[in-house]
C-alpha cells in the first residue's frame, strides 16, 4: 500500500532528479506498478475511512459491572457475570473484572515497621508437608510452633502434639525458657483458636501472660503483613529445612530441627545486614527476665473416675489406680507426661502418646483391679450372732401393775 510520503518521494525523484521508474522502484523497494501509478497521478492517494468499531459484548455490560463493583467491590466474577447476564467467554469476563476491581477496592497500605530490641516476638503455627510416625503404625501431620524475635530475627521452633491451648502454652514456655532465654514485652499472634479469637483470649492464656509479665497482641484478620517476619520464617523452614530429610518420630524431628536452627541463626539476614545470633544479645538485654516461678502450662481438668478406671486425654485413654473409682481425679497433661492425682496423691503417671485412639495401660493398675474384683465377688462371712437376751415377763407385769389370777401383783 502506497502512503502519502511514498507518493511525494516518487514524484520528487522522477520529476526533480529525472530517475526512471525502474530505478525509483529499486531504491524505495516498491513495486514498479506502484511507482507508475504515482507518476501518473497528480494528487496523493486517498483511502476510504474505516467504519466505526462496533462495541464489544463487554462494552455493553461494563456499566452494570461498574455499578455492582461500586456497591460490593469483592463480588466474585462469576456472580457478576450471572447478575449482568453475561453469555460470552468467562475467562475474558474475569480479565476485564480484574482490571476494574482495584478502582473500587478500599486501599489498605502496609507501613514498614522498625522493631526495637526486646519489643516483640512473632508467633505462628507451621504445618510441615510431611507426616511423622507417632507410634502404633500411625503417621500424622503435626504443627510446629515458630517464634521469631522481630528485632534480631532470631528463630526458634518446636513440634507440638496438637494446636490446643495447653500445648501451645507449653511450647511457648519451652522456647522462651530454653532457646530464647528471656521474655519479650509483647507476643504477637494471629487469630489462632487455641490462643483466642475476636479479641477474647482462650482460657489460661491471660494467666500465662500475667506470670511472664508480658502482653499478647492479636493481629487483625486477613492482615498477614502484621506478622510478615514469622510468615517468611515459615517459608524458610519449608524450603530449607524439610527437603531431603526423613523423620523417625516427633522427638527425631525436634532434634534435627534444633541442630538446624543453630546453623540457621548464623546466616546473614539481607534486610538487616547482620546475623541473628549477633543481634539476639541486644534483644535479650532489652527483654524481661524469666519469672522465678514457671507459669502453669499444659492442660488441667477434673473428672470422676469410672468403673473402667480409664480417663481420656489428648485423644487416648490412660489407666488410673482402680482404688479411687468413683472419686474425683485431676488430670495434668503436658508435652511429655499425663499425670493423674486424687486428693494430692499420684494415682497414674504415663508418658504421653502423640498418636490417637490408643488405650495405654499400667500393668499395676490391672493387677489392682483384679484383686478388687475378686474381693467384690467373694461373699463376706456372716457376723457371729449376738447372745439372745431373754427377759422375765413378770418384770413387765410389775411395771404396769398387772394382777395375776391369785389377785396378787405378778
């Protein structure tokens, strides 16, 4: 197609410079017929204007989509398509909605925070993409409690048997007293059910924080930027700790994790330009010391021991001394033990199993139950009958003034 510029150049070369049509075609790279038409024509080429573009199907529904997004900006694209009667490509509709939606969503900027030493430790649960043997042929995907000091990025973690409140408190105390060695001024959590939701703390959490003299801060829902430090730590664990490892038990997992953390805390954090192991001293100096008395952790509750002398704890049944059947017993369960007491006396002490649905029995309890059962089934001998007491009836006659047949008082 010959443009106006091509026509002007052809006319100049032919008339002003006297070049032949063949030479012009070679220099401009045009067809000889195109050059010939330009030489014969005394006016530049004109083309018919293109007809106006007919509106697409999206153009027809876009005002309705905008109106719906203005009222409910998070409405799914499929719902919007149904409301506006869209019958075309769903993918095309989603792409156009995705282009419009940011204009109607409220803006929620995330500030860059600077954390002072000792100010905060971020806490979260990480679920490794592996199942660990927990005994009795069972394998389970267990939670790992991850705690990161916000200033130094010092990382501590431990695998727990569950995400119940008692286990979470026991895990936090184990990491604070062991790996960190101090208490931060604030513990940051999300809305984990075992810690609390909707601004209300789970039972036992307030007492735990009171003993440590710290406070617990809950992040807003759907606000991952608030605890982005621990979120990055979770990703780091998943990509750098798990691959290529096998675990024989939860204890083996924790042993490997502790050894790996000792090396991980010596890496240089790019955002800090330093190693967590070098900065954690400043964190510990600004933190609170550990309390002189350990906080109450684990789970603790009362129940009445039934005839089968077993109690349910952590998804398993544990035996207790049958001698206290029918009496109230207290169960204390931490990460390692399940201890049952009655009026201050220990009536059972078991190693806690991280499996589920097991019956854990102390042979001594079975022996005691056998003795008590035999004693219950053996008939008791009757007591010796007391000596029969016989009283002279005349004494009653005299007492009540009864006369006999002879007219005398008997």
